[in-house]
């Protein structure tokens, strides 16, 4: 498998796959120098693209058109491109790949930096065979699920929008209460993520449990 890109998501994948497999990961990135500095990476130049029948595209959505216009023809017939950009859909990918190549969604349901730091998040596939191939290559380094790519898009969109709304609300209320900016930044950097982890594990503290109890009571009363 060749990974294309060296952004946050690519680095998260590289870090976890390398740690799991104890091997370097094959990477192509437009800037070779940053890849060469990473001991977990093995830089692959375009003249060697013909060796890869599986390619994981971890580029931002805006970079897809340029990459495929330049390099799609360098890959062999039958190459499968696993594409990760949340906004890129199968209909768009059909315009990028050659007729005898294929593309399959490999979308992260989650945040790339949290995947890198904590391993949280899941890669979603629409095809069980492709999921199995990805798990075999990554040696089970990630959680994977079967889900439609438009559901991943909606999940990431709603979670991002509501998380931002909550953070801005916290900031506004604390500013109105005269709380120092340094403390606001500390609270916002720590508590939302901690609450999310506790909610997942069912380990809320007393303060959070009391708030949930109150909300549940309000819902029941309504």
C-alpha cells in the first residue's frame, strides 16, 4: 500500500501503522524533504508508482484533482484508490480514476489529530472485502466499521458544527462572567474532550452526573 500525502491524517496513519507493524510505510508527498525526515517513512517517487496496486489517498479534498490529473496514469490497471477526504464522493472519484482503476471510500469517522494522539475514531468502508484488506495491511491498527460514505459526511459535519457551537458558547459565557482568557482556553482545551471520553466509557464524575440527572428529569417532566 502506498500512502499519498503527509498531512495530519496521513501522519496519524503512518504513526500507528508503523508502531503496529514495526516497519516503515511507503509514502509519496509533493515535498520529499519532510518525508525524508520521518524515520517511519519510505519515500516513493512517481517513477515507482507502477509498483502499487493499492493506494491510500490522504490528501485534502482540494488537492485531489491536481494529484489525479498528474499521476493517475502512472499507476497500473486494476489499481484501487482508497480515498479518505470526507467531502469527496464516489461520483467525483469516477472522474479522477482511469476506466480500469477503481476507488473505494476509506473515511475517518472522527478527528485526525485525536486519531494520532489517542487512537480514537474509526475508518468506514462500504465494502467488507476492502475493509478486510485495509485491516490486513494496517495489522489491525485502527477500528473499522461498515457505513455509507454520506453517513460519515453527515456524522462528521454535525459533530464538528455542534462541537464548535459548544466551544463558542462556553467562551462567550465565561467572558461575560469575567473569567480570564487563559482559564477559558484551559477549560476549552480539556473539559469537552474529557467529557466525550467519560461519556463513551460511562465514567462521568459527580458534577457531570448531576447535570445529566437534571436534564433527564427536565425531559421526563416535559
